[in-house]
């Protein structure tokens, strides 16, 4: 029988991309935990003692606190190694760390203003959405990021050792990261795939998908990661919290 005692507590609001990244890893590794909703930028002394940079997420266990999604995910891999989300081969491992960093910086910076304007401003801050910012991000800021991902992450090359093409959505196999016939991915996504997936969920929550005609690799990578049953559950839970069907 598996141990369902909570291993620790994750602090952070579930819509924050870095929090979702950690929740995805916890779910993929079946690590039972408590979830405490903390808004980004919390400045109370109790939270600052856990998170000196006042950012979410923070992972907490008895006698141990760890901020930063990348640190937390690396720690979770050490305490629960299977299924592995970090490749073993040195170059593939290092490259995956780079793409995780790319997702956590360039992609989050491009995407988050859209979610902030469409959800946080009206629902949390009771302010109106600035549609000019949304349009600018969608038309000018996000496309070059997707172009870069398409060219450098979704294609074989020196920045992508170990690249495997994503699955065809019809269930036929096009490579080792394919979908099984029931549509379930048969390979656990690595930390780069998870980190790239997470901010794109926020984009989907506000009605914007990745244009598969323009960025087929990015769209397929997102779809393949989203098809993991435990990640589908995370998206469904968030949609319910947003009041969407
Ligand atoms: N490198 C950090 C970034 C965390 C981060 O920036 N979190 C945002 C929420 S998505 C936050 O807490 N922002 C509040 C602030 O910057 O004051 C990580 O990977 O955890």
C-alpha cells in the first residue's frame, strides 16, 4: 500500500506558474502534500522567514524550508527519484536545466502580463484589464519567444541533445515521447517540458492557445504534456476554481 501521509506543505497560489510547476512534479511523483494558498509578494515576517525573496512557491517540511521552484523540484527528485524528471545523460541533463531556466524567465515574462491583466486585475485587484497590454504581449512579445522555442527547443540541434519529436495527436507514435493509443503520454515529461507547460496553462485559462499552424512543435509539446492524466487534473481543478467549465 502506498504511503499517503503528507510529506510536506507547498505554499503558493495555484495559478502562479512556478507553483504549478512544483505541483506538477508532486503529482507526477505521487507525493502527498498540503497546499497553502499564499499570494505572490506576501511581505509578512512569518512568510519572509520562509521565503527571503518574498516569492512563491515555498516547500516546507518539519525543520526544513525551501523556496524557489527549481530548487524544490531538484530536491523532490532526490527524495522520490521515480519517475525521473531529470535525464541522466550529462548533456541532456544540462540542456534540460537551461530550458527550464528559459521557461522560468523569458516565457513567464512574456505570458504572465496576459494572465495578470485578464484575471488578477479584475478579480483580485478590482481594476480594469488593460487590453493594450494584452494585445502587445500577444502580438509583439510572445511570438518571438515561440519562434525561438520552435527553432531551438522543438528541433534537433546543439541546444537540444537528446531531442525527441513530440507525439502526433492522433495517437500514432512519432518518437520516444509519443502518446499511447489511448492518448496518454507514455513518457514522463522532464523538468524542461513541465516548466514550459506551466505558463502556457495560464495562457489557455484566458482563452489563448498556441497556434499549431504557426508553432507546431510548441503546440505539440504543450498538448503532450497537458495529456498526462495528473496534469489534466491540475488544469481541471484550476478551471473549476476560475469558474470555467
Ligand atoms: N525563481 C523563482 C521565481 C518565483 C516567483 O517569481 N514567483 C512569483 C509568483 S509567480 C512571486 O512570488 N512574485 C512575487 C514577487 O516577486 O514579489 C522560482 O522559480 O520559484
